[in-house]
C-alpha cells in the first residue's frame, strides 16, 4: 500500500499574529534604546504576551530582531546584487539606480540602524546582512564573467564587506551626506578597485 504524502500544515493565524506582534515590539524598542538594554521581558511586555510565548517563537532577542528585519534584509540584498559590476565598468560614471536605492533604504531607517548595527548592536544581525549581501552578489556574478584568477565567490565576499563597511561608516558619520552623494562616491570606489 502506497504511503500518502502528509498534507502541508496551514499557517496558524494566531502564531502569525504573535510573530507580527513580536517583530513590531522588538523594532519599536530598538528604535528607542540600545539593544543591550532590551530584555526578553521588555519585548514580551511590549507585545502583550508572556515570556514563554516569546521563547516559543525565538531563542533570543537578536534572533527576533533578525526575523523582524528579514524582509528588509532581502530587499537591500537584491539591490546590492545589481549595483556590483560583473566586469570593469570605469566608463559608467553615474551609479546604478539600485545603489542609490540601497543607500536610501539605510537612510530611511537610519535611527534604528545606528542602534542595531552600532557599538552595542547585534553581531547576529550584522552577520545576517553581510551573508545575504554576499549570497545575492555571488548569484549576480558568474564564474565566466570574472577576469583573471579572482574566484567570483571571493569577489562577492569582498564587495559585500566593502558595501557594509561604507554603509556603517556613513550611518555613524557626524555629517552624513545624502544617499545620492555617498552612492556616487561608493560607485567610484567600486570601479577603481584594481582588476587583474
């Protein structure tokens, strides 16, 4: 007798609602105070649930933060993938619109991002953003488009780290230039990277 495949579980609307409450709570709190000052009890209280419910959905505060920002992380990773040239593009003076949009995404959420990516921020979140940028850029690049002997995955790791470094510096700079200006400068840096 053939085994019937088990039916897919339908999403539990109550669990989804709780996840949304927790995401809203951790983002709300993180926009008001440094991350290291936010406890699971604070998140539970803000979300209107008990601590046990929080732990049903996540193991710690940083994981909740990463989950809450996952749609945004996916959006910026997609933008990053399209602003990294597959080959030398020094003839392209203006940055691609995706690079400007990438900085605008960070600009729009700057107060929150300064806290969660700053000195007392989340290493788990920083690693998640870096990894997603690297994955998307790596898929955009292809082995046959890479010049010389640089492996495309190494090139993707370099570009994602460089972008994140510039974004971090830009967010925490005393006088922050507008997104279009920093995108233009970053594009010059990307295009001036030596190619073998």
